[in-house]
C-alpha cells in the first residue's frame, strides 16, 4: 500500500483494517490470511526485504515508486495487555453454533465459536461471568455445563489472550441471523451473524486460528 507512516499510527490503522476487510471478502479468507503472514515473515521483512523474490512485487506501490527504504513498518510497541475470553460450545444434535465476524474489526470474515471478553482475567467461575455477558451482548441466555473443555493462549495485536472453552446450553430458541446483520460487539470484534453448522462441515470453514484449535481438539 506504500504507507509512509508507522502502520500502527491511529490514522493509518483504520485504513489497514478497511483494506483487510476487502481482502477477506474474497474466497478462502483463511488461506489468504496464512499466505499474508508467511509473505511478511519470509519475504516482505522490515529489514532487507527480498523484493526480487516477491510473488506480488508487481502490485507493490513502494517498489514501483522506488521508496522501499522510506516505508516505515515498525514503531515503539505498546505494552501487552492480559485479556481473558470465554468461548462456548453450544450443540444441537450433530450441529454446533458458530459466529462469523463482520468487516470493520478483528478476524473479519472468519468463523469462531461464540465468545465474550471478561472485564478482567479471573479463575473464579469465568464461565458464569461469561454467561451473564453472553446474555448482555448477544441477547441469548445460556447455561454453562460441566468443566472447562480446554484453555489455549494466543495473541491479537497488543492483547495476550487466555481463552477458556466451556460447553453451554441455550435457555430458549437461538434466533437466526443473516449475513451482514450485527449480532453483537462484545469487544473490538464484531459478530455479523451466527449459524448452526454440522460437525462434518467444520473443516470447510475459514476459522480463526484459536477457533480452529478448539474445533480440532474439543469435538
């Protein structure tokens, strides 16, 4: 894109998110996401990028304008923030309830198990606190069932996330939602729709990296 300022500057961050949302609207957003991460780690590096080996060099604005050295890609990194999320496994026969994130926030276009972010990290009944937030943000009361299924750790921007996974039962019917309708915004991620998905179809969906781990190790 040829941005000439720190890509983490507030004025530029929205531009990058809007551009990313357009990219993930294409087929196979999960594969695209993985390809971009590999491109950034192996080819388009902050120091001495391998422009002659880049498979998308013809689209590079900085290269065409001969100002690769003038494109700043790093700035002072903010301190990391601990965050505690809780995701729920909600079943209906051989189907599970999934959400798809809407454009304009993290994970745009990707699928995940419905999650909420707790006000602060805790090991004291996080599933109960999450159930209350689930009702608030999604307008869907749920009842946690059993012990924690899994805990994983991952990072998104400046957040170090502890993600707990519990099974839950909906207390009432789950309302349907179509693509493009904002179901809820529990944090800096926007849920555009949710859908009952058969277990055999899970492998075909582009999940978030954390969602893929939960799907492969907990069902």
